[in-house]
C-alpha cells in the first residue's frame, strides 16, 4: 500500500489502519469507519512506515501548511489532496497579561486563522481528501458548529455532497455558513449526541460516509498536524504543558499520536508535555472520569454552554482521551460559562485576540492550575485556541 520516494521525500508512508484497543489491522485501501471487532468498535489509527530514515530536513522550503507533513498523512496520490491553505498557524506569546504568568513562558497556538475559522479545517481537509481518493460521493456529519462549516467548505472544493446535522441552539452563523457552501443542513432539537444518532442511522440507510468525530480514521490525521507544528515551531523541544479544550478530543489524541510518531522518526526525544483537558461545567464527563480513575466517561449533559464545541456529552473516544491524560501525567478541569465569558473579554481587551469561548476557557484553567502549583515555576505552557470568537458573538454578552 505504501507509495513513497525516500530520496525526495514524496508520497505517503501509510501502511494500514490499526485498532489501538485490540490491535486488529484493517486494510486502508478500502472504506473503513471503526474497528470491525464487535467487542471493540474503537476508532482506528493510521499507521506509517516510520523506520525509513525520513529526516526532518525534508520540511525545508515546503509551503507553510499542514500538507508539508504529507509523508505522515494518509493520502497516497497528491492529486487527491483537498486544501484551502489550512495549518501552520502562529504561536503567540502572552504580552500584556504577564501579571498572571509570573516566571512561566505562556503561549497561544491560534487556530482561528484556518479556513472557516477553526482547527476543524485540519481534520476535514484530511478526511475529505481521503474520501475523494476512496471514491466517496456523499459525506455526512453531526456537528456543534465548526466541523459542519469545515466539511461544507472542503466538500464544495472536492465536488462531493455534504449533509450536516446541527443542534437548533447553535448560533445562526454556523447554519448560514453551511448553506452558503452548498451543504444540506438539518437542524434538530437536541445536542450533538442526538445528531450523531440520526447521522449513524441515516448513513447506514442511504450509503453516506459519516465523518463523525473519531468514528472514521482520517480527521484524527489532520488534527495531529498541530503536534508536528508545535514541535517544529518550538525548534523540536516540546512545551512542558499543553492545555486543550476537550469536546470530542480529536486534537488531544492526535497531538499525542504525532509526538509518538516523531520520536520514532528521531525528530524529537522522549520528553512529553503534560496534557490538560479543559471542559465546560455543562459537559464534564471526562473530568469526572479522570478524577474518579475510571477508564471511560459517563454521559453528562447539563444543557447549553456558550462554548458549543464543548457540549459533547460522551466522546466516542473517551477511553483514548483518558489514556492520553494519564500517560502524560496530565489533568482535567472544568470551567463555567461565566468564567469563559470573563476570560474571553480579558484576552480581547488586553491581548487583542477575539477567541472562541472554548479557547478562552483555557486561560481560566491556566490561572487555576498555576494558583494550585500544578503548573510549576519556569514551565513553558501552550494553550490551543481552537477557533474564532467572531462566530460566537450571538452567545456572548459583550458588556
């Protein structure tokens, strides 16, 4: 299956798809969703030939987008890459709120400049590209907002049909975005889990390919490129702590996967950041499970939150999220809507960045973890702002 030219560094090094739970190997040349083992049904991980002596010097002079890491992405024929220039987003230091950071170095990785305004562009670029390569004509997804717009945009670019199921409580801008890109939008009463149940049922009936979070292998591959970029942008020395707003958790799992791949390639050493999952008080299942020492989370939906992307009552890959947190000696913390709103305004008025509430939640989480001493003096901390606050103005009290 592998198509590559090591001397010039072209072509994907993908070998197959492997279940991280039971180890079952799946053929990546055909359409896959989750593990075929009925006792498992885990999300699948793309595996690559990482023992080929691929040197990071291949990155020199490549375009500053996520496809600069094309050998570690799943598309075999570059003609099938569907791109709008996603990736290689900036890392920005805290400038005017230094009274809160003391002797720490604290940075944002700002994903708001991606196409369609969020990090969802990464995952959907990879997933739609692979869907195109596999001959898929209709793609469906449930969404809390940003993933729907990203799918709609990349599907339009690829010339495939997109069907998006979205909660009615989602801000209107997300709905308008999907329709403008030509997607079929279905707004329903309920949360993203309710949307997911409908998509799963209707995809089976109608032969759609669903790109629900971590119910197919390829969005994870796009999201993992954040990990590659973080290493490259920090000169191959990872930060001590990474805070991540955790709904479905694809980026958290993806970055951890990227770090492991880079160590195998010899691009980084064995040191890892402590990973922190930040959740809304409205949907805190991962935090509760982590603190209780449980291997999986319970369904938890306390209703509306201004951070639409955090209203994920039970992530499909909760087992993998919790595994990453524990392997990294990380933490999990909840933030209220009131705290998110205050943080969003504080960052906007002092740093000139209008963040999504999901990203703003990390600022409050950082301050709490520093106050308790969990974040130690001198540590380098990175927070992932996942999207633009402009899309959330309907949710935000600006006074």
